[in-house]
C-alpha cells in the first residue's frame, strides 16, 4: 500500500506545504512586471504634467495649467492605487482615499505657491555713476533674489545713443547690447526725445540668488574729451552751489549732496529706464526718492534766493561739451550737451555754410574745439 507524503507532525496533526507549480510562478512575475511598468509610465506622465503645468504658468495661461493640474491628480491617484494594491493587504480603500486627498491638498498648495511667485517682478536692476561722477560711464547690476531661474532679462536705456558705446561684463554671462530698430534723432532745433528706448542690455539667464554686473561707456575720443569738460563745468557748479547754500536759508530744501547727485544723474549720458523679464517689468533703481524730490524743488529754491543767477554768473562761460550720437541708418549726429543749471553759461561754436543767412541748428554744424576751456568771452 502506497504511503502518503510525509509532512510536519505537531501534536499528532500532520500539515502539508502547498506545492507551487512553475506556471503559477511565471504568472506572478509577469503581473509584478506589468504593474511595475504601468506605475513607472504613470509616474513619467506625472512628471511630464508637472513640467507642462509650470510652462503654462510661465506664459500666464492659468485655465490650461489648472486642467493639467487636475490630470496630475488623476495620475497620482492611479499611481497610489497601484502601489497600495501590490504592497498592502488591509484597508486598501481607506488608504487610497487618504492618499488621494493628501495629493489633492499638495497640488492645491503648489498652485497657490506658483501663483504667488509668478505675480512678483522677479528680476530687479540698479545703476550708479562711477566714483568720479563721469557722465560717460554707468555701472549696473541685475539681481535675482528668488530660488528660480530668470530668463530673457532686458534693461532698457532711453535717450540718444552715444557713439561707440561699449558694454563690459563677465563673458560667461553672455551679456550683449542690442540697439533699437528706430533710434531717437534730433529735431530741427537739435532736441532729442528723452523717452524713446535707444538700446537694451540683454541677459539670457540669471541664476537663482545671483547678481550679474555690467558697465557701459563710450569709447569715442571726442565724447571722452567732452565728458572731461562736463566734469570741469560740474566743479564750477559745485563752487556756486556751495556759496548759495552758505548764504541762503531754504525751507524744506534738500541737502547739498543730494541736490548735486540729482543734477549729476540727470546729466548722465546713459539713462536706465526699466528692467523686464518673463514675469513682468519694473523701473531700474537709479535716482533715489530724495534725489527725485530735490530735482523738483529747483524752481522753488531759486525763488527763495533771488541772487541765484548772480552767483552762477560769477563762474563765467564755458565751451559746451560736443558729443557724437548714433542715429538711424548707421549715421552720426553731433550735438552739444548742456549741463543742468549751467546751460546759460555754456556756448557752442557753429559753422555757417555759405549762402545760409538764417537756418535751423541742424543746417549749421557744430565745430568740435581742439581744446575745451571755461574762459569768459
């Protein structure tokens, strides 16, 4: 008589181990592989949806981005269901509901955080004159104080474009100067629109929590000589203003240093206006609030001190700085640059063409002096 297979005997009870057939093992491995691949694909779709959500928010397409966010919630719920079905044996439905609610809360939080960040002007910029206050040069920095990359940053400058303008920055930052398609040109009286953007400084990427610095100057020799003349006129203005402040009693007047700083910035060749990037636009920090207020009090200060003009006249006359500026078509325009509060004491020499008895200023070209001085004439 055949004997039954032996088993483990405990207290007289014999137990037998189940026999796993080879086909059952292969089916189990196939199911595990299927669910692993399915979960991996869903997770890949989830990450792709996250990138698409951030991209749509980058172009301020809120409705489409929230549709993608809803799809992310569905994918996340499916991923959680697959994981729980393969790794838990009890309360699968409860865990699936809880994980789905937690994911929904995290996605709503993500939506609010991205919305808060995208409404802020991320990139900022500030500019300052060099230590010697030369109007021919300006130094600026672009700041990214946020934990995300800022792309396509552009700092705009208004007014005429000095000839042979150069920009210096770290070569790795790929900072470049881009001229406007239409440059401001002088009218028949020699005046130039000061609100037209003449060029921009463009930076493709500003990394998180970093600052990119650059400097701008004119390399034209005539312009540099003219800037030296401007500094000489500025010194004469400083002497006159120092005397005025020592003799006058102004009501609510700014400090002399603030007043002079405002005048210097108004005379700078390079006038920064705004900085723009993917998330918005804001003004460049160049003139402080105190300097702006000081520049608006000039007329009031002159009215409080009747001898203002008399003190200024004591400084004599100076040759006006003559500078070259780029205009449309690659042409050059030569113009006299007047120093604030000293314009009435500066003059320029013009060449009157033969046969022209009375014409516009543009018809009488300026003569660039071989040597600048401030001798009374």
